[in-house]
C-alpha cells in the first residue's frame, strides 16, 4: 500500500505538533502578564513537559520529529522519482535563480529581517515589562 502525499503531510504534521506546542508554550509563557492567560496555560504545558522527561524529551521532542523527517524524506524521494513534471519545474526554477538573484536576495533578507524583528520584540517585551511593573 502506498501512502498519498496528503496522508504523509497530515501524518508528519501530527508528528511535529507536540514539539511545536512546547516551543509555542515556551514563547507564550513569557507574554505578559505572566499570571494570566495565555501565559498560565503555557506555563502548565512547559511544567508538564519538564515533569515527564522520558516521554516529553525522548518521544515527543526527538523521536516523533525524527520520524516526521524520515517519513517526509521518503515521500519526497518517491515523489521526485515518480513525477517527471515536478523534476522539470524544479530544475527550471533552479536554473532561473542566477537571473533573478537580486529579487531572491531581497526576499531572503526581508524574511531574515522579519524574524530578527520578532526575536528583538519578544526580548524587549520580556525584559522591559517586568521593570515597568515593579515601579
């Protein structure tokens, strides 16, 4: 029996969700005010992961994402081997990169800037708001 890419995509998403939930909870528990929602629920999730290191670390954070990578890689290799049209358009896109390098560079740098802006904003919220509350 061969799995379709739709089933593989849903399966890999389900395998990655526990890790994504933990990372999201780490971020949300820093969102002020810490004693209220969503920070309180996020802190409960992080505490649960910390209280169950065997399950949380080894299974939910390592084994399931590794399974998703393997399953996704096998599905991509199978699709690559069976789909000539995909190979044609992928190689065509790669050959167009040098011609459109400035636009691609702008896109990559813009995405990088957005990511850095989110990190700096999260850091500023985390460090400046506790000082403001103590005054």
